[in-house]
């Protein structure tokens, strides 16, 4: 089973890396871009012996404890049960 | 309009950062994790004057030229036309 985890900065937190990308793409001629924010993305493969509920619980715990910093980041978990 | 861009290493490319995360989560007691791969995630806000087709073309061009390295990475673009 595969899970996808998206980690993004909370909207109230400044994102200097995203600002740098925004500035860079404007410099090289991309117009019409209003904002860029960078996040993190993880693909995790889980043993098939887990039920979808167990897998989601385990992955959400891992995302909260290890992959994201809940003080400044939000995360979202998607489960691909067919893969 | 918002676009989400997911950049992942091609399956044939080794991901030492993902391997390190995998090892670390095993060490602290997460079991049943078979693999972890890390990618990048970008949220881009585009001027509303763009049509969805123009926005997708612009964002795909930006992803290919700037955000991803097409030699070792794949990317996927999703358009949220309602936001």
C-alpha cells in the first residue's frame, strides 16, 4: 500500500524559499505568477498486512511526529490502497 | 487560480534522503514501513486572467524548465481552478 504525505508551511508562516523561487522565475521571464510556496512531499510504502485504517493511523502519526513540524507546518495524508 | 506541482525522483534513481528517513523512523519504532521516497511540492498562484489551458501550459513549462530536473525527476501538475 502506498501513502502520499504533503507537508506545507501554515499560511501565516513566511516562506523565503518560495519567495526566492518566485523572484527567480520572474527574472527569467515567467509572468502572471502571483505567489510560490514550497512544501515537502513523501511517498511511503507500507506493508500490505496493514488495514487501510491502521495504515492511515500509522502514517498520520509518523507525519505529525517526524515528517512535519506541527508548530509551523500542516500536513495532508492520501492513501492509495490500490497500489 | 492555484496549481500544485509534485516533483519526484524517477523510480530508477536512488533516493538517499528517503533511505535516511526510512532508517530513522525504523530506529524510533515505526514498523511496517517498506520504503520512503522524498519529493518536492510547490503551490503556485497564477493570475486569474489566464485561462485554465494557458495556466497549465505556463506551469508545465515552469515545472520542466525550473522546478524539476527532467534527467532524474518526474513532475505532475494539478490545477485547482476553483481557488
